[in-house]
DNA sequence: CGCATATATTCGCATAACCGGTTGGACGAA
DNA sequence: TTCGTCCAACCGGTTATGCGAATATATGCG
């Protein structure tokens, strides 16, 4: 039964829930889409996506330097049922709705060919501002 | 969405899952039934039951010195659906089946009027054995 | 009252989880 | 090849969680 506890542990984090919710509603997203939409650091985004990947809930497809993440069909019946219940419940959750709005806004304003939000030069520029 | 993460956190522990499973299959159990069946310390049993109680998943009914725990109807639709999926999945889980066997065995051999497994004198007797 | 039992709670510690900042590898454009 | 961007992984530090032992509280019996 340890495996089941482990599964719930993966879901027991707000950042990961929000990522799953984004992927419930979009075929594919790259890491920078997720970090921009959720307003989290690149480190945090990558870390939690790795957790979801190790748990078998998402897959990534690499295209050049980008990683596009997407949902992965559940392997166990438990996972399938839990995720379905989660999705249904999030659909009526006010916070979840807001996140989808943020995603749409970001995708609309996203510069074609790279967002550069987490680049070295951008970070250095931010440091200069002080 | 923090509330949902919090809910999953409660389920993300093997001891708590096993307790829930026992209560799925029995109207009421007292703390010593649970600690004997799951072979855990009294402290651990009480602590995790308190967590489940605070999360609103179980209630306790006091009769004298005993506390009888039982399931409590889920308050949110999320909780209801998740717990139902969990129950269904545990029903086919080999480990879960074994635990139910342990419970039956314990209840059959349980001394009428108290189990005295965690009493002061019993603990002291165990210390003498060394 | 004095003592045994059932349960809850506190305490100190170990470990797990999470975090931001940073580093390093991969890749593509110049 | 050098530079800039995307991403994963590492580093140290902080917080959260879980544990057993010990203690506290409540009940009831004689």
C-alpha cells in the first residue's frame, strides 16, 4: 500500500496540482509557459515537472532546447479514477479558473521564438535595476 | 487550490490509508483495535487518527475511556469522489486484503473488556524480559 | 483514595520535502 | 566558435512531517 501513499504524495503539492490542471486543459506546454503562467522560478517549475514525470503522470518531448510537457494516460486504475475526480473538481474551482485565464493571457503575449524570462542576461539586467 | 493539496496530504501516508481502509470495512473501531491490527504504537495510532479527524474524514464517539472511530460522510464532492475511488482500488489490492484478515483475527482473539496491550504494567513487564 | 487502563499530547530528534540561486550541458543563430 | 536561451541538476538552508518515549488526562474499579 506504500505505492498508493506515494501516489497521493505526488498530488499533495499546490504547484504540481496547478501544473496538472494546465496540462488537463492544453495538449502541450513548455517549461517557460508554465513558469510564466504560475509565476514561479524556473528551478521550481523544472523540479516539480520532474516529480510528475517520475510518477508517470506526464511525458516530455524535446524539440531543440525546449521541453514540451503533456499528460500521459494513467497506468493504474487508481490513478485514472483519482485524476478524473481531480479534474472534475478543479473544473468548478474558482482558483483553477483564474489560472486558466493567466495561461491564455500569457500565450497571447508570448513572444514568438523564445520568452527569455529566465535567461542569464535578463537576470543580470534585473540585478542592475537596483 | 491549497485546500486540495492539503486534502491529498492527508491521504499521503500509508498508516492513514490503512486506517481508512479498516474504517471502510467496519462501522466502528477503537484505538486499540487499530493499533493491534496495524501493529503500530499507541502514539502513532492516536496521532494519525487525530489527523484524519481534523481533516473531517472520521469522527470519534467516546464511551468511558474508549474512543470509537468511524467514517464521516465527505463534506466536499472532491473528497467523496476521491475516497470512493480509493475504496474501489483498495478492494483489489493484495496488501489491503491482508490487513482485513489481521483485523478479523484480532477481533476474534480480543479479550472482552480491555486489551491492556499498551498499559504501563505491560510495558514494564516487557522491559523485565530482557 | 490508589491504581490500572485507554487515549491524547508533548518533547526532542531524524529525515523528507521544498525553496531560490547557481552551475553546466545542449542547442541554434550569428 | 562564441553567445544567448532553455532546461535539468546541484547546493545549502529552511520548514514540514513522522517517530518513539515520556507524560498528561480521563475513566472506572475496588
